[in-house]
C-alpha cells in the first residue's frame, strides 16, 4: 500500500471523528422551561469538552501528517500501528460526550473524567508507539533529511504528553474539573508555536 493511500484513509477517519464531536451539543427544546440563554448557558460542559477534544484531535491530525511526511514509504507494521492509533481517535467523541454529560453530576463524574482522560492517554501511547517505530525500528524508511538529532527531538516531544495525560487520569479521583483543566492545558501546550515549529520544518516527501 502506498503512503498516500494510508494518509488519505487516516484523514477520512480523523475527519469523521472530529465532526462527531459537534453532535454532542444539543439544541434545547422550546418547551423545556427557562429562557433560551439559560438553557444554552447550562450546556457549558458540552462546549468546554468539545473545544478541548476538537483541539486535541486537530493537533493529532497535524502531527500525524508530519509523521507520514517524514517517511518515504510504509510497511505492514506502520499500517497496523496507524490502525491502532485511529481506533483510539474514534473513541474520543464517545468519551467526550460521557465527560460532558457527567461533569456536573452528583455521581459517576469521577469515573467519566477518568475514562475521558484515559482515552486520550491511550491515544498518546498509540501515537508514541507509531513514532518510536518510525524513528528507531524503521529509520531506514525515513527521508534522508531526517537526522538522528531530529529523531530524538520528535520522540521527546511526543513522550512529553504521556505523563500529563496519566496525571489527568489520576486527578479524576479528586475532581473532574481538574482533569478537564489538565487536558485543556496539554492541548494548549501542543498547539503553541514553540511546540509545532518542528512539525512545519520537516521536508515534504512523496511516497
């Protein structure tokens, strides 16, 4: 299978996952009581979870594109690791809806937050496994411009998100709001120009 087909399939799956996030935001019915403004305001957990998850998936899409740009071709293991990554990404709309629904609940909110951050941790692990395979096990498939120093920088940058996601999962035992704040901070960190600079400096290759 060509690299372009793998990238096109991945783009399609990620596009569906990120679109499904919007379906978690419901239109308040006119007869449900209270003003429309009050009803819309009461849905703030849906808005917050949507924003954090949309940004997270968007960042993964950017970094996934960069990861495939670094390789000349793909092998079977790369394809399977990519499938595993996509499997975790399509879980995010469900875990986002779960988090938003239970954030203000009196019971189950801590478990919902743990499941949400746990799904993001799982996604991070899957992406790091893909990157590690590309940067170390199959470095011969990389573009000639990718130096050993660049490979180390990519791995360090990708691993850096795993401990905070683990912390966010543990923090769910204390408060789901803390979990959401940590996950939002991780998304903001990886969206900053300082952490995305190396993504756009990679050479664009065609496989």
